[in-house]
């Protein structure tokens, strides 16, 4: 059965900062028990909420809304809130939850792993489609500049970094000393090429761990090739999906809108010609033209540095089928200051916790579907 003939399942994972009534970071506590799909992340003040695979946008919208609302109801009872910002804006130290896996990552990445602790994102999973999974992967690579649509914090420890601070922290700072980690990988010709890349990156990770004094058995116990790698677009065999990991955490309505767009694109891959050509890219009636990879990287870099302030990024995303005007990235709204004080950061977190609550509790659909 083709991708066009059957429903294409999609799911999301959203990470939110947990705050108290004064906007200070705190631990999730009982929020983890409020709904299925709520889980601790590897740092103390983060909560992740996952959906199950859903066949339609409406189903995904309703499940995500129900799960986030259940957590917010519990949060109201205990004086807490959820913040959809990619970084906490200003926080000197973010405490980790002790664990062997995190210990190994700290040993491998070194002090730069601190940057990852300040990041909250959205992961979109779209079911792999038989016969077109490679095109699906490559299309998601080409769509990576769409991270600009939901850039939600330009700040790290109160200092301005970029329109997409989280993306800069991951791609240009945390993994800078680990080759091919944290960066977008080029298009692939087939699954075997992707598997070879993955295995090589795991070998690099294992070597770096051993060089840092970690026992090989500890690496093997907590990591495999799929879980040892951070790259923005991945085949995920455990879920039979292609996962896009680039977007910042954002309002649930935006997470659903992104998943809807990616699933709709995948639904067309059986019916159109997909090719790589030039530096512009476009999605037409009978073809999907992906830019050469170097051009994609140019758009990605502009999306991180400037977000939707970049005219070239806006034009590119429009050609690639996104309704750019439907998004209003928070990063541009709260930008404009070279520094943000701890008090101002707490106020920003409180405001955006209120916005998240309004987003899921308003009457009507989360998206325009």
C-alpha cells in the first residue's frame, strides 16, 4: 500500500521548563503522574510530554491538548507552570538527574555538555513510508530551515546568542569537538549509506568515550548507534519513523502544525518526482525539488542566526510549502536586549507559561485544519 493510500501516522514530543509561582525553575514532581506520556528529562527542571502515533492532525491535536491540559491541571494544584521557551532565558546552572548514561555523555562531550542542559525542544516523528523512506529523509533534511518558524529564545544565561539560541548551542557549541555530532547530515542515496554513517559515528563516540576513561562495556550498556548520535534528522528503527529534532519547544498549536505539514509532504512522495537541483528548492504540483545540500546549510545557518528576519529564509520556506504567516516565533518578540536579568527572565517565563495554558484551553482547534 502506498503512502498516498494509507493514513500516515505522526507523533510529537514536547519539552517544557517547569516553574513555580514566582517563575523560578523547579522540578516536575507529581506532574509526571498527571498523564500518560509525561516523563522526566535528564535535567531537573524539564518535563517531556509525548503523544502516541496518530493517523490524523485532529487526532494528534486532541491527544496533545488532552495530555498537556492534564499536566496543567495538576500544575495548578501544586503551584507550578510549564514554559514553552527553548532556553530558560537566564539560568546559571541547570542540575542533571544523576544517571550512568548522562555520566558517559559528560565524559565524552566534556564541559561543553553544559550547553545541552539549557535546551528544550520539539521532536516530530512521521511514520516511514515503504518505498519512499529515503526521499522522506532527504525531504526532512531540506526542510530543516523550518526551525526558524518556532525559534523561541535568543538567550543563554541572559546573553543574546542568536534568534535560535538552542540550535546554536547544540550545533555550534556543545558538539563542536565531536565530528559529525550535532550537525545536519547530507542527503543519502539509500538506507545502507545512512546505516554506514550511523555506525561510523557510533565508533567515533565509543572511541571518544574510551579515550575519556569510560569502559567499553559501559558505552555498550547505555548506547547503541541510534541513541549515541544527535543529528537533526534520523531514521528511528524503534518507532519506524523519520524524526525531525530541530524545532525549539513551542506552543502545542505550533507543534501540531509542523507535524501536519511534514505528514502532508510525505503523503505526496509517491505521486511526484523528487530530485536535488540548484540552490532554491520548491514544491510544485508534479515535483519536489530539494536544493543542493550546501544551499540547505546556508538556509539553516540563516534560520539559526536571524530566524524569520531573514528574507531568504522566509522565501525559501514559502517555496517549500510552509504557511510562514501562520507562525509568530517568540524569539523575535522577546529579542532586542543584549542581556536579560534573572528577574526579567522569571517574568518572561511566567508570561509564556500563561500563553501555553491559553493555547490548549481555548475553544476551537489548535490548527487551521
